[in-house]
C-alpha cells in the first residue's frame, strides 16, 4: 500500500498517457478504415462502370447507379492529421466522386443518344473517354497519396 501511495501520481500519469495513446491509435485506425472503404467502393464502381460501358443494359445501369451512391457516401469521410497527406486526400476524394458522377451521367446520355440517334456520338464518346481518364488518373493520385503500393 505504501508503494501505491508513493507512486500514485506516476501511476495516474502513466494511465493518462496510455489513454491518450489509445485515443490516437483509434483515430489512426478509423482513418485507415475510411480510406480502405473508399478504395473498395471505388473498385466496385470502376468494375460496374466497365461492365456497363461494354453492354449498356438497364440492369447494369441500376447496378452502376447503386455503386455510385455507395462511392459518393464513402467520399464524405473526414480523416485526422495522423495520416500523411491528409489535406490533399481530403480534397481529392470528393473530386473522384464528382468525376465519377459526371462520367456516369455522360455514359448514360451517350447510351440514350445511341438509342435516339439524335446527338453527336463522336463528341459524346470523346467526353466520356476524357472523364474516364480523369477519374482514373485522380484515383491513381489518391493511391499514391494514401501510400498504397500495388
């Protein structure tokens, strides 16, 4: 009992430091989880977009829209300053979601224009291709900033 009384402040300080350490570990793990979830939802969206761009069926259109909704919801996370390049990542993630939405809208408009035979298909295809390459380039930049190695 004398030992506890003698080192009471040291024990309290050690417990406080351990608590602070675990809080920061939790912040870091939440950040990593958010980045992984965004990356996974992006991969699902990318795969669905590829399938939809090849076949353009109504069933695949709803699957791509659902994948985009998931991607857009995962893009609304906040990360702490414990992650390297946090501010650049926070700016890039909504940009990827925005480009994904524009690309999806462009492909849907292109598909409808093919059915209606009413628009400049070459211009629409070029716009879709440009948006697709911008989205993929932004995701590659995201992977580099997040420190993901392939």
